[in-house]
C-alpha cells in the first residue's frame, strides 16, 4: 500500500514566497517540505490537529466555509512557519552533497560556496524566523480553541512547555 504524500505548501507557493531560486531541484524541496511538516510542524500543532488538516487537504474540504478556520490556520500561520523552517532545514543539504567520494561541498564554477560558518548563520536566521512563526501558530490555535476541537487542554499545556526560544548562543 502506498501512502499519498500530502503537502501543506506547494513547491510553487514555496518558491514564490521565499528566496529559493528556480534552479533548486524539486527533489530537495519536496523532501524538505515533508520533513518540515512531519518532523517539525507535527511537534508544534500536535498529531491530532495535524491529521485533521491533512484529512481536510486530501478531501478538499479545507476550502469549505465550514472549515474556514483551518484554511486560515494553514494559509496565514502554518505556511509562513513552513517556509522559514524549510529555508533553515535546506541549507545543509544544498551546500553539502553525499557522493561516492564522501561528503563534498557543492561548488559551481560561477559561484563561490559559502563557508560552514556562513551556512550556519543563514540556517540560524531562518530558524529564528520559524520559531517566531511557530509561536504565532500556537497563539492562533489557543485563541481559537473553542472552534478548533483538536486543541485540548493537554496540547495547550504541552505547547506552552515546549515553545522554543529564539535566542541563540554561539559556541
């Protein structure tokens, strides 16, 4: 049985709303989208709400007036979070490649590759933005807890305890 992959943001929308160049391979983007959703977003919104949104996207019901709150959550809160999470997550795979010779730095004859410190700086920049947007997602869900039944007291307690700080300390 093959599972359908559900994307909460399309590759086209990701490219349009971010600084990702058109020449970035779709394989990297689609992988980064799924990783950001299933690993990071699911942690932010909880499995129950994640599954609800996934089911609504699959069925197309997310676009109905009855489910407008989920469409707003997806468009105005989750997608900005995903964009910055993906931008952070994709820095390393785009810079470093695994080849038969081992891990190599991506280099092109017309561009100079960024140093590891520069890659880490860009990654941290987008990580900071993704944390900001994760907090916005959580605040929106809590504010609308009366109309988002997947937001129960256990999730609220957990989300308040696991909100990440946007402060970074250099080693």
